[in-house]
C-alpha cells in the first residue's frame, strides 16, 4: 500500500511540475520576447554604431557587448556586413565575425576583402577569413586539384606593345573533390624576367565538389640572356603550412 501511495504521489508531483513549467513558459515567453527585441534594438541602434566611434572607450564597450552576447550580436554583424556599401569603414565588424562566426561567413568576408583598395585595415579582413577557416577546419583525404594552367598572350594586345614588354593572362582551373569546402591560397612566381616576378597571392573559397576558374593579368619583361621564362605555380590549403601542389612550367621566349 505504501508503494502504491508513493507511486501515485510521484505521478501527481510530476504532473503538477509539468503544469507549472508550462504555466511559467506562458508567462515568461512574452517577457522574454520583449527582452530579446529590446536587446536586438540596442545592438542595431547603439552598439553597432559605437564600433566605429571616435572614442576608444566607446569602441571597447561596443566590442565587449558583442563578445558577451554573441547570439544577439552576431546576426546584427552579419546583416550589417551584407548591407554595407563602405567596407573600409567597418573592419571592426569583420574582426568580430572572425571571432564569433563560422565557415558560412567566409565567402562574404572574402568577397568584401577583394573589393578593398588601399585600405589600412585590409589585413584584418583576411585575418578574419583565415581565423574562421582554421577554427572550423575539417580534414579531407582528397586535396584540391589543378585541372588546367595556361598563359595566354592576346594578339590585339601584342600589337600595342613594344618589342620587350609583354602582357598576358594566366588562366587556371582548380577542382575540389573533397566532401567539405576548402579555402585555398594561390601563389605565382616568374623567373628570368625583370618585371613583376612575384604576383600577389590570391585566395579562393571552393565548395565541396565544385570547381573555380580564374585568371590573373601579368606583365612579362624577359631577360636577354635566357631563351625561356620559368613559371612556378603553388597552391596551399590555408589550413596547412606546406603547399598542396607545386607545378613548374617553361615559357619559350619565341612564343612571347
């Protein structure tokens, strides 16, 4: 009898607890929704503008707010980044997304980074991209593959050039056979030329199973004592320190 009474008591207590919890949710839910709306408004109208305030103390307070409440602040940062026309003024946004975001933010940050010209904090944007990738890095057994590489000299451009300076287009295609997206870095180096030997490094985001095609404009000024120009093409997975691929090519001077 005592066990039966105890069982009935526990069932009654459990039912009462569930009822009380549901009742509290009905009461708290409107208050919680109101609080979340107020918090979102504060991030959009107060903390976001303060990120670019002229006073360092206010900028610090704003960054502290985003770091303390990322669930409310991160959506505001992402929305601001996508809607921003002046990317050079909100490097703080990029830095915070690099700390709080995930790999889904990489394509947007990378696109904005490419649009920057002569911006002092351009390295912050690239640093945010690299940080997100390494923080969310997933290894893959299949590395990116270089499927095509060519140096094309337009005939029309050649007619406008002198006998020594040559302009060309370095074109290439890269496949990502892995089941995860890859952030790659491409480096190009020309040997036995007197101009623009080291090309600026390029970064590309390749979704799983996808392919990218790109081209780089180059200017070539061959040295007089060589019959060819050497091209070194290197590809890195940003999550690794050594090149994933290194391909060497020779461009005969007679073909220029």
